[in-house]
């Protein structure tokens, strides 16, 4: 069982690295314009899907790491 979890951990980590690397890096936090209210940044569906996929993969990675620690 532990061998399967180790293989699954490697696969999830590679997927997590891939999803993080393909995300858009041009969006940055602009701290120079602090007058009044700041414009809200709305994510379009590809960025939103990648963001949600990153969160889901991270949760699976952490749960799998905890399962490996317990076993």
C-alpha cells in the first residue's frame, strides 16, 4: 500500500509543478496605485480552472503526504 502512495505522490507532485508553471505570470500586485479604490482583478475561466486545479492538487498532495506519514 505504501508503494502505491509513493507512486501517487510523485505523480501528483509532477502534475502540481506542471499546473503551477503554466499559469499566467504577467498578473502582478500593483502597490503603486493606492489612491481610492483598486480595480478588482477578475479571472477568466482558464485562469480560474488552473487556480482551482492548483488548490485541489495541493490538497490531494498534502492528504497523501499525511497518509504516507501515518503508514
